[in-house]
C-alpha cells in the first residue's frame, strides 16, 4: 500500500516549487514526517537497514516541530531530490511486480481447470499444517517445476499475500537434508545414506484414501481442511485441491490470484480451523518444565513443522535401530552405534541413571529410601575426592519420595538424551513409567554393556 503513495508524495513535494500558501508547506512537513516515519519502520522490520536510516533521516528533516531553516532555494532542491527518489522507488517496485507476473504461452487445455469438487480424502498420514499449501503432481509439468526450482520467490511472495506457507517438496527436502537435523532424527545415518534420500511431487498422493483420485490431481496445491473419523474407524484428512498448469492458456499470476480468492472464500465459510493437540507422555513433566526449557530450545532449532515434520518422519523415520549403551570404566555413557555419541550428565544425575540401569526391573519411587546406600556407593565412584555434607544431603533428598528431587533428576536424564537424538528412540534410554508404577529404562538389557 505504501508504494502506491510514492507518486502522491512526490507530487506534493513538487508542488512546493509553486507559490503555495504557508499552510500547505506545514501540511507537507506533517505528511512527510508521518509517511517517512512509517517507511523507515517498515524497512527496519524487513532488515533493509540503509533504507530505514534514509527515511528515518528524512522524517526528522521534514518534521514541523523544530524547523530547519535551510532557505527556500535549498528546500526546493531537497523537495526535487526526494520526489525523484520516490518516483524511482515506485518504478523499481512496479518492475519487480511485473517480473513476478509470469505468463505462459497457451499450449493445450487442462482437464483439471474445471474441477468443481476439489475435496479429496487422505489417510491421516497425509495431514498438513492448517496454513500450508503443498504442490503435488501425478504427472510432470516441466515449465512449472523449472519455475518453482529456479525462482522460489514467486511462490513465497504469493504465499505471504494469502497468509499460507507454500511448500515445494524437492526444495523442502534440500533444506531438510541438514546433517544435524537428519542425525538428530536417526543418529545411525551415514553420509552416503543421507545423500541418497530423495522425494518427488507425487509423494503425498500415495496416501489418497481412494487411489483412483490420483488421476484427477495432475498438478496443483492441496491444503488440509479438517480431520474426521472415517467409516472404517480410522482418522482421515479432507484435503482441498487447487489445480495449476502452464498449459491452460491462463497466465500463472491470474491462476494464483484465483486460487487465493477461492481459498479465502472457503476458509471464511469454514469460520476457523480445528487443530488437534498432541499431549506429551512422560514422567511428571508439570513439575520440571523449567528444567527442560534449554533442551526444548535446542530441539526447536532442529525440528520442523507440518509437512516438513511429516517428511522427516516418513523418509528418515527411525527404525528401532537401537544402539548399545556402554558404561566405560571411568563411568562415561557412550552409544557406540550412534557414532560413539557420549551422553553427558552431572554426577548426581548420572548416579541416579546408573542406579536405574542396574535395576532393569524398575524402581518404585516410594521405595527409593531402600536404595539410598546403593546410590551413595555409585555416587562415591563418580566423586573420587569424597562426598561433602551437601552431597550426602542431595542423596537423601533424591531418595525422599515426598520431595520433587527425583522428578528433577529424571527430567534432566530425559533432557540429556532428547537433546542429542529424537524421542522416538530416546524414550528407550531414559527413565520413564506410568504414575504409581515402577519407573525403569526400557532399553533391552542385552544392549547394556558394563566395562
């Protein structure tokens, strides 16, 4: 909207060259101060630092409170220069918009263009985030794919206008093929396995509830409208499809505009999205949220949302390939089958972990006082300099089922593993169990090695 004001602001400045009444010049100062102030802020938000500084300085120059006495001749020069700057910016914005208006030469009509019923049922595995549009294709449209891969800003800009995140799967996979992300998901993956991961635009079509619908989804976008229980008792996703083609004679920009209007109308009628909530399981997490915050921040940098998360689950899904857990002679905890990953913990936290590791049958928290001596002996081995009174008190606290200390230590143990690799496998390594039942480490005992 601001760019459309550029010619108007430039005209106001150029009119200052004429013998206008004094009140007009005051109006110009006030209008320019407000307009340039807004522009400076917008450019600052967009990380365009130089432009932000320029328009911030212009806002100060034109402000009517403390007038700068530059003289009429100098002010006329300033008015002309700023007017030319605004006109140049308007032309640049217009050319940029024109470049993003991509038109195609008509080749042949597209069968999907007149698709009235655009609802298709998918198995729940095909669920998307409510604000995602994913490009899918059962057949190739080379002009579209070349455009999306060489000029992704076309889709990104359109997505910002309609309030959706546009996903083109091959490009998304390239971004996801970060070694840190993939090895967090599956720590056993080698470089060769990572390089061999690939995906096509027909990936989600394998989850169609009716495989025959694949022929109708030649190329276009899908979004999830709602989740419902099917007749077979399984949850399913209703995804809407919006055809797009370079072969129907309609400019791409017009097609995208029409799709945006259709989505807007459909979502307005729906009123709102219904999003499901996933409840985390685990051990007394309500009492240990603060302790897990640092771990969450680390994981948040690795995890993706929506279809990105789903792709990681489907393409790089851990396959229960559990690593052996070795407790070395100096009591380091190492996972040799996960690139010799070492799990680091504070001494008392590690002592609690080793205690539970020695008791694969599990320990009831109310019975912890019975294990106080054993925990003390383990802790002494981790602190060869001896136990202080404070350390002894910590052992008493952690074995007191009436205190929260044991829950804190278990949360730290969980964080040590989940901070290194995905919970899908990490859950076998940390201490867990239902409330009121024995807490234990689920890792098969034959995978635990004591040196």
